[in-house]
C-alpha cells in the first residue's frame, strides 16, 4: 500500500466512525455522540478534501492532527464502555492508520 491508498482508507474508516456516532440512539449518550459526530464530520470532510482533491500531504497531516484530538475523546468513551457505536475493528483500524503521515515508509510519497 502507498500513502494515497492508506489515506483514502483512513477517510473511509473516519466516515464509518462518524456514521456510528450519528446513529447512536441510547438515551444517556445520544446528545454527546451527536455533538462529537458533528465536530468530527466537519474535520473529516476537510481531511477528505485535502487527500482526494487538493492532494496536500501537509494540509492533510495538520487536519489529521485536529482529528486525533477529538478521536482521543471518542476512543476514551468507547473504551470505558460509555458508548458502543461501531462494530468490528473500526477504532483499532483508525489508530493503525492515524500514523501514516509520521511513518518513514511514506516520507517521500505524495498524495
């Protein structure tokens, strides 16, 4: 895999997370997950634009840094069992892909 394909997969994973947050309907966490989903959706949309349209590695990296801050909260809530909103290994796949702009194997690649 190359940087562009990994970044594209990361967009797909992030959109699955957004969809999971948007469709979470348990009373205790619904408002919290909707707010996270709204914030994350905007960031993911920008990230997707940098990856697929502008093909700006630096802008995508900076946007992913913002996404990571929010994802720490999402992951924390999921890990504690406060919200259960995604199936399978979506969160673990996010964390695997979240380092693509820091990995030396991709350092000389462009989007």
